[in-house]
C-alpha cells in the first residue's frame, strides 16, 4: 500500500508541473509536440526534414533529450535552430519537471513550434504527462509491424503515428495492414502517415498534418 501511495504522489506532482508547462506554453503562444520513438527509428532525421520545410516560415525551437551526449542537439543546432539539450542521466524519459526547467531557460518569444525529441524508448515516455499540445509516435519498418501490439500504451497516446523508412519495405518483411490494424485497436483516432526521411516520401503529408493541427 505504501508503494502505491508513493507512486501516486510522484505522478500527481508530475501532472501539476505539466499543467504549469501548459499554461506557460499557452501564454507564449507556443505549439509544443512530444516526438517519441525507439532508438534509431528516425526522430532526428524527421526533425531535420521538418525544419528544412518550415524554417523561415515559423519560429522553431527544439529540445533534445538523451541519456547522455549532445550529438543530436549539435546536428539540429547546426541548422541555426534554437536548441536545448536535456541529459537525463540515466532516466529513460523526460518528465514534466525536466521539460519545465528547459522551458524556463529558453526565450519563448517568437517561437511558434517547439518540438521535444524524447529519449528513445517505447515504454517510459508514455507514462509521464508533459503539458504539450500533441504527441507523435514514429515506428520504423525494420522494427516490425507488431509494435502496436507489444507497446500499446505508446501508440494509445499518440495523435499521429508515422511509419518511417518505407524505402526499406522491399528488403524487410513488414505488413502495413497488420500494423494499421494494431494502431486502430488501441487508438482509432490517430493519424497514420507513411514516410521515408531518405527519399522524402510522405514528409509533406506529415508537415501538412502538423500545420493543420497548429491551425496554420
């Protein structure tokens, strides 16, 4: 019983800070996206493709979260984009307090779109509210078409699910119908978009969806 109470206290505290994040983002007019995926699914590649299409049209900022290093943040920063690095020090997710600390250190004026690249993980990031506007899940073809069945919570909280690396379909067994069926079971309202950051397939569809959600 004591352990359950402690867990509830932790999540309750996280949710209160998530509400604070939501108020801050609303006050500054910032649309925030939580980008989640397993390691290597293509989060940073998608960010670079998105930035390429929207830079100069929107004020964009990125928060990069990793257990260690700043490799991805360095890549994004080289594009001239405001970038903050979060090193979680071993935690497999970003919680609301980590995001709040990053937001407090940023100049949010003039930022229209803020994208958080969460830690690469298919479990923990789904368990912590952050106060963002939308959550987006990337699942890549090499990971297999069974991921919605194995990690239902991650897919259930996503407003959009992107299937990346479609250029590898000729070389990897992947059943789009089975994958779509799994997403539909846990989250029938999620947008499902096929993309390839290598060939550019579907990236414009993704950007159109994002702009539509922003009301642009």
